[in-house]
């Protein structure tokens, strides 16, 4: 069974700082990977996804993530954060070819100091 | 507008009562999901369904039941067997082609 680990529970940064949120998954086969964001008071929405091909994927609002198969990782990055990036971020994994089971990590709360 | 509707937004029940949370989608998605969101634990999968009349247990199915009689609807029943039912419940849907999940706005259930 697949699982997802997000080791950073709460990250606090100042505006313009660079961001990297860790995501590691455990599953021996091929996977699809996702990052979702939940802004305060809003529902979850997709930031970016990796299905196949180029392991560096770009999403909305300047976010990107790199799939490193050898490390079972899919870390989320942004070169310069803004106050509006304050939100909770969730990594998710789906085992390709299996039933449509999508597993989420425990989330990382990002707080940006203005 | 296409989307997922969860109702009600807030629900209060007494301990020992079963309660059913509604989830309806008009996105023509085959797959539907129920997650439970608790602080510090992220989203945990309760049940999911790929097609009508079929569903599978997720990681925390004990104390919950579902049905999928129609493509558009995937109600979740929280039974009295669920030991810690107070939580925020999220319904989602997606198609089988790895498109992103669409989430509802959630139902906050409080059991006292």
C-alpha cells in the first residue's frame, strides 16, 4: 500500500524567502504525484501534478516540484514566497494502474510573515 | 456550474446516533472519495468508489459505511461504532484519467 510523509508540519518564512516543502512516498511501482493547497477558509485546489515525462513540473502561482524517483521524493519549491502563500499544503500519491486510491500526506502549514 | 455539493455544512449529533453526510457531483466523474481531515493528520481516506455499485475501504473505514447507487451521489454514514466521529469530512470526485480531484466544501460533524 502506498503512503506519503510530509516531515515539515509548520514552516514559518518571511516574504521573499525561498521555500522547499518535503514530500516522500512509499510505493514500489509507478506513481502519479500531486500537490494541493488549502488557503484559509477555502477548499483544496490543485497546485501541480506529475504524471510522466519531465520530472520537473511547474504549477500555478510560481510553484514547481521535482520528482526524484531514486529518493521517492516530490518536493515543492518556490523561489520567493508572498504573504498570500500562507496556506496548508498537501502532497498526494496515486499508484498508477491500480484502483483510484489517492493517499494524502499529513500536510504542512506555511505561515508567511509580511 | 459543475461541482461537488456537500450538505449540510455543519452537523450536530448525539453520541450513539447514526448520521449520513451527503455528497453530490455533476461533473460526470466516475470516481468519488470520502476523506476525514483532522488537525495535524492531513486527509485520511475513508472510502472510495470507482464506479456505480462498487466501493472499497480506505485506510480508516471502521465505523463508516457508504453506498454508490447513482454516479452522482456517494453518501457517507457515520455509525455509532465510530469511536471518534467529530471531524471535518471532505468529499471529492475525479475521473479515471489521473485528472486532479475536485473537492467539496466539507461538512463539519460534531458529536456530543
